[in-house]
C-alpha cells in the first residue's frame, strides 16, 4: 500500500490505543507511517529518518534489525513459530527460563511463568499471590496495595492497581478494590493483616510522568513487607533489562521481590512475550492435588519466536558488554539534560539511568493549562527535527535504545531543545 492508501484504510478501519479518533481521523491529520527501522532509527513512508526517542514504546533495547536477534528468529522459523505450552514444553522456553533465573542471586527467583505482555505478567503475579495465601493457611490475606500514580497495564486486573485518574477512574465500578498508598509512610500506617501483596514500579513510576521514588524507599518497603508478612510484587516491565543502568532496578537497592514482572524489553523489543518470576516458597504452595493448580494461561504462552528473540537479547547483554557501554551514554545524557534543564520553559528533568522525563511549564510548580497541550506540541515539533517520542501530559519521555551512538544522543537532545523552544508558549 502506498502512503495515501495506508492512511485511507487506517482512518476507515483502525482504532489506535490511547488515541482520540476525532482528531486522528480528521482530514488534516497526516499520520506518520513507519515502514522500516535500523539501529536507533525509524524510517517513514516518505523516506525520512527519525531517532526512536521512546524505544518504540519502551520496548527496544539493542536497536532494530539487530543481526543476532534477526538470525535467531529466522532460525526458529525453520523449526516452528508456535506450539502449545499446555501439556508440552520446548527447548527454547526451558533455556530462557534457566537464563532468566541466572540473572538473580541463586535460590531467589527460581520459577518462571511466561505470558504475553506487561499487563498479563502483572495479572499472573496477582493471581499467584492471591492463591498463595489461600493455600498457605492465611485466606484472609486478600487485598493488594498499589501506589498513587501507579500504572501496571490495561487489562481489568492490572488496571485495578492503576492510580492515574484519567486512565483508571472510569472503570472503578468493575475493578477489584485496592488499598491506595500515596507514600511509604502512608503504607506503614495501614493494617497489614489482610494484605496479600504490595505492587510497585521500583525506582521510577513511568506512566505517572517519570516520577522518581526517594533513594532507599524500595529497600525500606522490602523490610516492611518482610516484617508484616506481606508479599512484594515488582513491576519491572519498564525498568527491567538495563533501562535504569543495572540489569534490574531492584539490584540498586539489593532487593529481591517475591514476584517480578518482566515484558517490553524481554525480547529486545521484537515480540510480545512476558515473564513472571517467583520463588520456590510460592511455587511449593501450589503443589498437591488438582485443587492447588494455578488455572491460568494464554494461547501464546512461551511463544517460540519470542523465546528465540529473548535468548538472543540476553546473549547480546553477555557478549557485547551492553551495560558497561551504557554507563558512558547515561553520563552523556545526564550532562546534556543538565543544559536542557536551564531552558526557560523546562521546569524539571528527571533521569533514572537511561530513562528521562523532561517536564515543561511556566515555572517550577506552575504547569501549563492542560488544554494547551504543550507536551503534545513539543513532540510534534521534535518530529520536524528528526526525533520521535511521546509526552505524558507535559513531560516528554526520552528513552533511547542502548545501541544509540553518542552523536545520536546529542542530536536527540538538540531536537528536543529546539522543539521546546519553538512549541512552548513564551
Ligand atoms: N507495567 C509498567 C510499569 C508499564 O510501563 C506498562 C506499560 O507501559 C505495563 C505494565 C503494561 O505493559 P503492556 O503494555 O505490555 O501490557
């Protein structure tokens, strides 16, 4: 299909996520059509290149069309694209489970349950935690705690945990009740006797606008959970696989959770695959008669192509010193953002490893009116300067693939600087 036919068919038949279609389908709106990608660049149907400024919605790690991941997926296609994981197994799933477990200290997170995406990885953790207490003699532990501003996905269970009013409030009548904590202090004031688990995005809340937790908070939360006998579920869907500068965010505070949810970067950003890891303690509670079984699963569980991509991605981490190389890029980004922070309409810059959020407004504590759509306008302007990313209201997310070169990092921040200067009201 050429550009014109693609746009016509799209506007006639498609429904995009998080999108107001009155605007999308308006005759004057020209959707950008991405037709190919290589490394940190995306190419549109008119042959223009852009830096992939949000790693294709926080998924891509080593770049697009990485030869090693491409080859692994192709090789698996010669065997089978997908076979049922219900009642059977396959070598790549077993190998990937072993490799994932090896990323954590011995005898900690030793069991892997595969699903499809970030939301389902969270659903699995919730159901495992709920059933764990039923089968561990504490059936009254039924409630989950999530934090204000939390985002854990859009399926009903995961979105019950969500604390972003614009996304979540409308569905509150259908969601299970969650105890909401605004801070660790508030959580500590709760009666913990009926709590099953606390769910948190460690170090940084993504969809809330790249909000950083205070240093030490995660370790303190783990201690509190241990003292109160409450399970801890870490949502590392965004932070996992190096984004914060370490393989997992929880390493930075030496925390081992009871569950960790992984998705997005698991396959290097190639295919939808997720994993929920847990401990032998949790696993053991599910052993026994059929009534102890976890009745949960999806058709594409442990998809072989996804496993092949994930194994190749982990091999790239091991063999191409990805995390070592990333430290220099994190430091460069830090320096460049320190300059950007001095622009008049930049009111805050928040960085956690290779994740950044740049907030625009009149002055600190004085945001633009929501109707001004400043964040969206900055992203439209950035596109003219060769950078694609998305705003979270007036915070612009900058999350580059790890393969990005130093000159591309400079270009990305330069594009953002110009876009902010052009698009923000003066
Ligand atoms: N958890 C976190 C922290 C996320 O950032 C996201 C998505 O952005 C999800 C869960 C949901 O993942 P998915 O969109 O793959 O369902």
